[in-house]
């Protein structure tokens, strides 16, 4: 296997994860002298798992790369945490190292079941550089096809094992 950023290329692969391992501690970095980590939610994203229990008509979904993910920030200091501190019901689907094609895939796989009122898609100038790697993957370009889905919401156990 060859790993480029967060993409695995394997000719025998039958699934392509877009999220992390569920309910796992993720250690991100030590840029300030203290380790920053979080426990992922039931879908493998940087949220407290209870975020899915608050079904509000004002639900916000946050998409994007490391800026949205909150890379190297304590959860209460990242973008989602800042919105939550202002009383907003936010689910963070940001993914560090992702480009717009992966972010589109995350939106198509996970957002419909969340039924948000708002989607904030944070795009940075770094994202376009990731597109080259995303187009080399066999799964990611398929998200440009109408109706394509891997049904990842229902496959979290399989994703965790992968």
C-alpha cells in the first residue's frame, strides 16, 4: 500500500473511509508544549458523541479541512467549539488533510441523515492542492456521479476495522 496524505491505494479495497475510527482517542499534535487530543464520536469525527442527541431545527453541519476539523486545537477552541459556546447546535464533519472532493464525499455520505438547517463549508486555498491526489483514488471521483454512495453511515463497524 502507498499512503499519500489520508488516501490509501489498494487494488483489493471494497470501501474507502472518509472518517476516522469511532469513539477512539486521537492524538493530534504538541505545537504548544502540550498534547492536543480528542475522543471521536460514533462516526469518527471530532465531536462529543452527544452532539447527535440534540435534534434541533437549527442544526449546523461544518465541513472542511484541518481548519474545520480543529487540528491542533482543544475541542472548545476550534470553530465548532466556538459556535457551540454561542449556543449553536453544531456537528463538525471537518477532516484534516482533505480537499474539496473528499469534503463533497463526506457531505453526500453523512449530511442527509443529519438533516441540518445550515451547512458551513469552509474552503481554504490549501484544498485545491489535495484534488490531484483525490482524483487518483478510485472512489473519490465517483462522488461526482449522481446518486453514488458507499452508504458509510451504516458501515461504521466495517470502517473501524478497516
